[in-house]
C-alpha cells in the first residue's frame, strides 16, 4: 500500500516539473518513482500467487506475464489519451490555439495528476484485502496466527 501511495505522490510531483527544475532533482524524482513502482509490482506479484496450487503455477505465471504486458500497454494508451483529452479541453476552453500556446505543458501536467489519482484508486483496492493476504508466499515458514489457511483446489 505504501508503494502505491508513494507512486501517486511521485506522479503528482512530476506534474510540477518545469524547464527550470534542476536535472539532479528530476533524476532523483524519476529514480524514486521507478523504485516505488517496482516495489509495488513485486508486492502484487507475490500476492497474486497466494491462492494458486503448485500444479497450476506455470499456467498462472503465463497468464500473469500476459496481463502485465497488457496493463503496460493500457497504461501508455491511457496516458496518451489523457494528454489528448486535456489538449482538446484547453483548446475548447480558451480562444483556439492561443490557449494551448500560452501553456503547452498544461495537458501533460493534467495527465500526470490524473494518473496519480488512478494510482490512488489502486490503493483503495489494496485496503480491501485481508490483513494477512499473501502471507504464505511473502515470508518463509507458517503463516501468522489468525491468517486464513490456503485450501488446496482440485
């Protein structure tokens, strides 16, 4: 959950970047953003296999790899779509192309903020998971006391 919150913050901070932002600060922000997203992907990757019986792991891995690629493509498409939507709304709200020329990065800022909101929605989904979700795959040994036990499937 921390990783998705931190990722949302880094995307919101990316919306604040401008031409005067020092390059080392941009670099640090992008490294932090990548690190938080990597931590989040690792956490979700662990939880997704928690209820899969060992015999089904190869198939589950293939489905997971496919879904990750589809989600990546969808994320890029959504980001591009958001930029175009915010460009169009700036043209409609302003006086034609003069509004877009006044702040050409405004659609990008808005898209970064929209992506940050979408990332916050994933945090809400994480809050609905049981407290010990994925405990069997996240640490060696038995699951903590009170954690639900996995039932083998046929």
